[in-house]
């Protein structure tokens, strides 16, 4: 996760796309014959800088990427201030990709707070939403698990919230605690503060079962309210 915080004028000099980080992730995907979701990574396009996540297929090719849509401009008095928009430009595309029979949606960190984005991804066919993130020692204990579980229940999808291990000596300290959450909001797996590997089994049948038993997306009162997918206008 090359983008966390401490945003400053050095960001344009950080690893790009393509670059050392994407080359490394590509080689891992190719070596192990797997898909890898890698990011986020600063991506320059013209005079704009994006906070971007890349998806690599088993041949090592980048098959899609997601540019963070919601930039974290926050100020919690006496605790933390962050203005991501001082450096980054918000993305404009909602990204999904399919592996076998499962469709994945992508968000980055602050995107997790916006249920509307998760609803649109669900409407476009997502069974799983992956959020590479770096919630910190202020926002992590308050919101991390709560938001991952809320998005899973809202959209009736698996949510995989991925955090870096905690480094207490860093200028921006990650909360850590990577999570895998079921479509019912149950925490299936939780990582700790240290580096490690966690596994979560994703089953399309579980998603379909939850949606059939509690069919909230067919029960919405669209005569009274609606989340609009702008791309379908």
C-alpha cells in the first residue's frame, strides 16, 4: 500500500503505474498463477495524480484498475487532519471484474464510508467488494469493523477490508486488522496487528442465499427514493 497519508509535495515522486511496485506484483501473479489486487499506488496522468488500485491476472497483466472516488478530507479536532484533495484528483469510474463465477467490486479506504457506491456495485453484479485501506489509530477503532460489516449487510456482499500491518514508528500508523465479512455481516476472519496471511472462502451460493431470504433490493420503495447509477442514465 504505497498511499497512506502524510500527503505532501513528494507524492509525485513516489512509485507510479507502471513502476517498480506494479512490476513486482505482476511477477508475483505470474509466478503463482493467481489474481492479485494491488494498491493503492500513486498514478500520474498528465498533470493529475490519482490514488489507484490495480488488478493483475495470472499472466501478470493489469486487467483493470480503480481510481479512488471519494478523497479523505477530514478534520477531527485534536486528533487527525487530512486533505487528500490537496494532491489527488478523484476517480470517475466504478470498477468491477470477474474471476470464475464471482464478480468483484473495488473501493479504496474512504470509499468504504459511502453505501451508495456499494449499492451501485451490487446492482452491477458484485458478489464481493474489496477495500484496500489504511484506517489509522483514530478512525480504525471507531469505524473500521463497523463500516466493513455495514457495507456487507447493506449490499448483501462479501466485504474484504485489507489493511497493512501496524508499524508504531511510522508517521501514519495503520490500525491493521484485515477483515473478511460475510453477506450477513459476520466477521469470518480477522488479521492481527503484525504481518501475516489470512484466508477467506468466498461462495457465490452464500451470497445468493442471503439475497433470496432477505430480498431487500427488490423491496426498495423506488417511488420514494432511489440510488441512481449515473452510467445508466
